[in-house]
């Protein structure tokens, strides 16, 4: 229920952001000249770990994956972001620092790219948007911390269920069985989100499919959220 309420609130606020950017494009360009709307195809990168960048990226539509490559060569999926989320460099001296994460489009993505100085000025003059950004960043912080606690304290099976239910609330569309994810994820990407090996997660997903708790093809995942809740007693 908490995730659902957060998802509804996030959607309402993201609509507010899009309405703000549509009000008067010419005036926005005068007030914040660095604003640039960008369209990126699936699987391309907004930025890569190790890049130097002082801009921020405000997602207009689509889904973006944040990940980190460890020194051992393993990829850790930090979070999945959607319309209304802001990522990038929030420090004034960020042009001198390497970005510690990679942002990749998992679908076609539209976003607004804004220089740090213009973003700061926008937040100073647009209190409602500034408060949205604060709430959004706090919600993302909670989501990442909840994921970390789950990885450290729960068996893989429960981690898979928790992840699937969260994905359903954030990216799902209602269908006859529960939710169909509007995002295409491979078993490796699900494993990265869960913090487990692909082989273990694959076995669990196949078991859940045999039990009727989900179904999946190469193109989509259908989640029976009621069955998953009943299975783990949430």
C-alpha cells in the first residue's frame, strides 16, 4: 500500500513538472538558457561511470537504469528511474569529479538536460518544483536503503518477490492476472536488482511461473501480485 501511494504521488508530481516545462518554452529558454530537450533510443547512455559532467537530467518519459561497475567487474543495479526523476551532478564543483554511476535508457527516453547553475536558479525561483525534487530524492533514498536491508537480511526468494512487487507498483499496467510490466527486463537484469546470481534467480522465476505466480516471455513479465503476497504472507 505504501509503495502504491508513493507511486500515485510521484505520477501526480511528474505531471506537474511536464506542465511547467510546457507553459512557455521561449520564456524558459530565456530564464534558463542551457535547457535542452533530448530524445535517446533504447540501450543508449545518458552518461557513463567515470565521465565528468556538471549537468542534471530531468526525465520526461521512459525508464533509466542507474548502475555501478565494481573494481571486480560486477555490475550493481542501484535503481530504476522514471518520468519526473532527476539525476546527475548536484555539486557546484562536479565538473572536476568523475561520476560514480552509469545512467542507461532501458526504453526510449526523453529528458531535459540542464546546467547546474540554471538548475540551481530554477529551484530558487520555483519553490513547488524544488520541494518536489527534495521529496523525490528522499523517496529514492528510502528505496535504495530498503533494497540494501532486503539484500542483507532476506533470502533470495523473498528478495525476488519484493523486487517484483515494487516493479509492479512502479512500472506495471493492470491486466487480468495482476500487472504486466511496461519495462523489458532480462533475467540478468532482475538478478542485478535482487543482488543474486542469474542462475539462482532463473530457478526461482521458473518455480514461480510453475506455481502460477507470474508468467514471462522474452518481451514482458506478467506478475500475479495477489499470489505473490499470499505466498510470502505480506
